[in-house]
C-alpha cells in the first residue's frame, strides 16, 4: 500500500536569518525601488525610506520601554503605519499582536487580556466602530492626565498610541492617549547603536507575532509564530509565484490576517517587490483602480473578493492586462471561478493556496506549470521543506493514496503553540509534532491534495457522509450563481438535511426547481439540497470566510418557525 505521505526537500535551503536581518539586505540591494504605495494615503516609500522609517519607529518603541518579548497590539485597517509597526516590532524583537478591526468591546478585551498586551496602537475608528469611545469604556483611566495607564481590568496594558492614517492627529482625544507623533519624537532619545544592540540579541526562533484564529466559532485562539516560521513561509511562497523586485502586488486582504501580513507584506519585502495598498478595507472598485493605475502584476484575495471584482459594474472599463499572478486562498476556490480569474482578469499564473494560521500560514500551493486539472481541482503540493500526511479520522493511521482522511502537517512552519493555552496546543499538535488541520482531503500518487471538506462541516444524512465542497463546486458552475454555501441542518428523520444558500449574479432570476433540476444527474439524490435559499450576501468574517454556523442557526430558526 502506497501511503498518503509527502515530504518535499528543496535545492534551496531554509533562510537562517531573522526578519530584520533579511529585510536589511533587501533594503540595501533595492534601496531606490518602490517598496510601499498607499493609495488611500497618497504615500510612496522606496526601500531606503521604508528602512529609515522602520528604524525611527523601532527607536521610539525602545524609548517607550518596549523590547524583545514585549507584546504590542495593532488594531487598525490597512495603512503604511501598520507596515512600519510590523517591521519595527520585528526589528527589536517585540511580539506584534494582530487584532481584528471588526472586534467589539468584549472581543477586544479578551484579546488584550489573553495575550497580555502591554501597548496598543490603533486608529480612531473603523466604519461604525468608534475605537476611542470603546477604549474609554473599557479603560476609564484613559480620561486621566497620564499617558501611562494603570488599569485593574487590564493590568498589563500601560499605553495606547493613537494615529489617523488619513490626516495627522494633532491632539489626542484625552490625556491618557499617546499620539503617533509622540512615538516618533521619543525616538530621538535612542541612538542607532542602541537599536543595533537590540537587533543583535534576536534569534530566528524567537516568537515575533501572535495571530488570532478567525473565530468562526467561539473565542479565537492566539497562534504564536516566530521569525523562522513566517519569513520562510513568505519567501518560499514568493519563489513559487516567481515574484521578484520587478513585481508589484495589489493587496486587498487585511493585514491583521496571515494572508495580508505574511503572504502579502512580508512576501513582497522578502524579494524586493512593491506592496500596493489598494484600500483601507476591501472595496472591489478601488482594487480594480489600483491594478490599472499601478500596473500591478500580482493580486491576492479570497474567492469572494475575486467574485466581487469580476462582477463589479466598472470591471469592463479597467485595463488589467498587467496582471500575471497572485494567490487565491482563505476559503475553497471553485474551479469555475479560477477559470474566470485566469481568463477575464488575465491572471494566467494565479495559484491556489491552502493552509492555516497555525502553519504560518501556507502549506500547499499549486504551481505555474501544473496541469489544468491540478490547478483547478487541487490545492497543489506542499511547499519545500514541509511534510504532509493524511490520516484515518478514527485510528490516526496514515491512509492509502486516494483515500479520504484528515490532513496533517509537520515542519519549520508549524506554530510554537497557542499562547498561554497548553491544553489547546496539545490537542492541535500531537506528540510526534504533527499539526492536525481538521480538514478532510485526498492525496494522489504525486502528492497533490484535494480538499473535500472540514470535519465539523461534514453532513451525515441517513448514514451517508456528504462534503459540502463537492456540492458547492457544482453550484458555482450554474451560469446564474455568483456564490454558494452548503451546510447541514438538523432533521428528525435523516439526522441532517442539506441546505444551500445562493447569491445570484446581478440581474439574474432563479427558483429552487431550476437549481434542483441542475443538480439532478450530476449529484447523488441524497446530496441534492432539500432547502435552497436565495440571499443578497452571507455572514462573513473580515477575512472573507463564510460563517456557516450563523447560516445554520438562521435556517434552524426559520424551519422551527414554520413548524410552529
């Protein structure tokens, strides 16, 4: 029996540098090339200028008393300051804690408390969320006269630094807030020699980042990642994309997520490419404008972002032929959508990525020279220097090629663990070092993996195991369907029944009978959705992941109401 196991070595060894060491070499080599373009802020930085500003922020953090191992939170949309803080915390060995811009007060408090954040850097507001108001409610001490906070509720948090990415913040709303300009002024108290000494003390295995899992169910867990984890993941992803200093990446994905911070920002800075910030938060129209204006060669996104761009009313008016490559990841990527991206968006070399935050995040990526089938029906093979296996869900034994099971990873990219949560870490990573993904997949004889679903999403109808991904992929091929979500709802007779939420393309009309007729002959009868609903949108995380548990709850309430 040939087992479902694949290890990829690689002619190129792993990078043995810290993030600031590698970035310094890149910044020197490509000093006059553009490193960052922020269209919302109308800012452009060369690599020389980016390096200088990173060092200024790093010296300011040292002047404020922060150093290696301290935890500094960032609560903000995409902007230049986010990138400066990302690289500056790495410069001095502080741990950057990424906080979801959509968090409400109780979620914010949980993250600050659980990660023991000592300094929070944030913008004044995001959409309808007034961050200043929320922070004052959480920390009344901010209304006092001192910039050093003494809070019983959050005893570790000593300072909140406020900045506005679209205009200089001349005055903080109350004396308890520090300003970004205060941080930059404080940098004058720290010499370049002191900064170099701080950098010299760092090690590649130091934790450098805490990322919170998406929180599609319950409170998220804090994933602790190192220099070695994320720098190598970013760099090998860039090699797979054939990305270089000649490329420009349009970034619509949020920085607080691994996709934005690692596979976009750090990926660019690992090879000298230019990171183009198209918008503070996702806007399909602004993304299209950025691609055309900046002649971007790469575009990242989750499937729902690509759908929004392709279906945007202004799509035909934009010149997008500069695009060549990019990564589509973060959620299942239907083959039909991939074909549209390759043809209509000119992304002939678009790659499908798969992974998870706990794996830094990328574990699998299709290749430019893969067959059309592999590029549209698999997530490719694991990146170099990584191991992957597929195990029986019940016994934990590695299954044969072609058999479905849980996907597991091992290698340089696996997280150190969940911060301050040893039980959860032991549950995720077994005693042999394998990270269990919770995803179900199949491996072929060449190591290509196809994702069939998640263990928790699997629908069991009358003893039949049904994976939503198969049904969703079919529904995406219907000419009237723009997006689909399939999930299970309780049923007294079968245990579970199949439900589908569908978002139609603009201007299209459809009914349940048309969808069922489309499925007949292409799906087994028990897989055809019993409940079909047409919706304008889906409950989503900020990163574009559909929250099926919310859909399930809403459907259960609807069905319960009909039975009353």
